[in-house]
C-alpha cells in the first residue's frame, strides 16, 4: 500500500468517525433526564415491576430494591417524547441498577404515562447520574412541571464554579462535591441589606443548607446618600436551609461582645439586630411566552435553548415564589461610659429591646425568575414588620460569556423605622431610628460579576 492510498484510507476513516460522533452528539442533545422525587410513585412503580418479574419468572435476575429511586431518561424525536432508559439508584450503596425494559413495557399504559408525564415532584440529576444513563449532556425543564433547583441555584449560590461580584459577594463551588464557600454582606432575606447593615457572612453551603459566621464591618454614613443611620453589627453565627417547599434561617449576634468607638455609627445610639429568623413556603412554576418569539429576534436569542433542541412547549423560564414570616429582635444600646476604649473595646449598656410579637414579627414575600438558558435572572422582594420597619427591593442580572451585568434597587418608604426608649432613666421619652431618615430614600446600585 503506497502513501497516497494510506492517506485516502485515513481520510475515509476520520470522515466516518466524525459522522458517527456527530450523530451521537445530536442524539445526546435530544435526551431529557430526571430523578423521581415522589416516594409514593417510586414505591408503586417498583412494586408493580417486581410483581411483573415474579409473574414472568424473572425475579432471580433482579437487583432492584423497593427502596431505590427511579431515574428516567426520555428522547425527543419529531416533536414526540419516548422512554429511552430507566435506572434505579440506591442512595445507601451508591449503585445504579438496570430495569429489564422488556418487562417494563408490560406494566401497562397507566403507570407508564404517569411516569413519563412528570406531573409529580422531581429533581434534576447530576453528572454521575448521567454517566449511569450512558449520557453526558441533557436538556432539563423541557416539560411544564418545574424543579425548584433551577431558580434556587441562581440565588442560593451560583450556577458556575467560581463567581466574584462587585456587590460584595464571592461563591466558590467544588467540582467533586456539593460543597461551596460563600461570602456575602447583609441579611437580605430579612430586609437588612448591605447598604445599611454592617456585617459580612463567611459560610459553607451545600444543596440544602448553609452554616456561616457573621463578622462585623462598619457602614460609613456617607457611603450611600440615602442612608442616614446604618445598623451596627457584631460577631455571630447563622444557619439557613432551603428545600423545594419550605426554607428558613436563624441568626444570632452576641450583644455581650466588646465594641470600639470608631466601629459603631453613634456610641450613644447603637442599634443591633441581635437575634433573627425566617420561615417561608415556596413553590416553582413554569413561565410561558405570551408573544410570538419568532417575530422578536432579541427575545428569540435570549430564550434560545443552549443545547440546540427545539422546545415542545412555550415555557422559557422558572418562577419561584416565597411567602413567610420573619422575626427580628432589635436592641437599642449605648457604649458604657468609660474614659477610653480598652484593647478589646467597650461593652454595651442595653436600653431597650424589641422582642414582643407586635414588635419583632413581620411578613416576607419574594419572587425569583431564572430563564432556562441561565442568562437572565430577576427578583422582587417586600419586607413588612409589625414594628413599622419595611422596605421593598428589585434586582435583575444579564449574563454575557463570563460577565454578568446587574443592578439592585432598594426602596425604604417614608416613616420606615423603629421606636425605642430614649434611656433607662426615663421611660416616657422615645428615640426613633430611621435608616434612610424620616422621609425615606432609595438606593440604585449597579454591579458587575465575573464567573467561570
């Protein structure tokens, strides 16, 4: 065989491999995979399957247990969805077990339609699950039922491995585990935004919970024009969690710590949220297009499926709603009268606490929107406390390659503040804390984030 013939044969081989590889990639792009997170459906389907094996003398070949969780993979062809593969995942051993598909097909249309319609609680799968399905890419959220994870990830931490932002936040997610480091400022879910609350959060998060330290930092009064008297902060700890239906957080800051004169806004009027908490209910919905995207090129590009597959419905994003109750104990204090600060600082002399039901409870409402291509996210939030302190915020973000451009607007209404006793000696006089002054104010803050 001469050199020219050898080169020709190599070209033909490479061409065939390229065609096969392209076909495989095209097929992979049309696969939709998810985990059945409904315990009753998992149990019912597996029981029917095991009974079918017994009926057909196939049970000796079975390795699936009743406690396993089902992973479903479907394929989109000609605007139709068909069942491609089923796997059973055992969380105790980490094993993935195969269903006998010839026996699955004998289970009947009712249970199969229930499984494939996905009108039940489900969860997105990870890379290891995809490997068990012999798949390395998937299209999620192509059906109407939504997992909370898409919207949650956009706000809980980051959809990237590393994200650093000028809004004073840093997220670093591990590739091999579900752990992440988070650095944030403020307690925004409680309506205590970084613009007027002096603290930094350093925490470790996973898919469900986050444990963190609260480290004080001073917010200078002239940093933002709208803020007249910011809250003070001190060292503390916190814990928060979030599931598909409920979530919450608990925070504690020790008022017994020492404070230095230069680290508080006013040594005669120290306002500190010493203990706080939140509990909320949430649900996630599909958001549909109400216009013809084919006529709006910008929106068509914005909502284009990044995997390249055509959608079978008009949904382009996930909307998550949260409604809950907040509890915040505010302390009004002053630094103890001493000639000068010690090395550690001075202790607090507490004047008043707002910790009764009509003083500490409040309402929390928040909506979060994330598009399916993860390029756009937005939120609105309202906090209203029985004690008279309230605020409203709105934010949006757009992603281009490795950069995100965003903004946040926080509005503090007129007369939004707290009423405390003026001093321990005279219980009739009161002192009013208004973070943005009696007339209120608004903060508009743009920011930029880098992620990869």
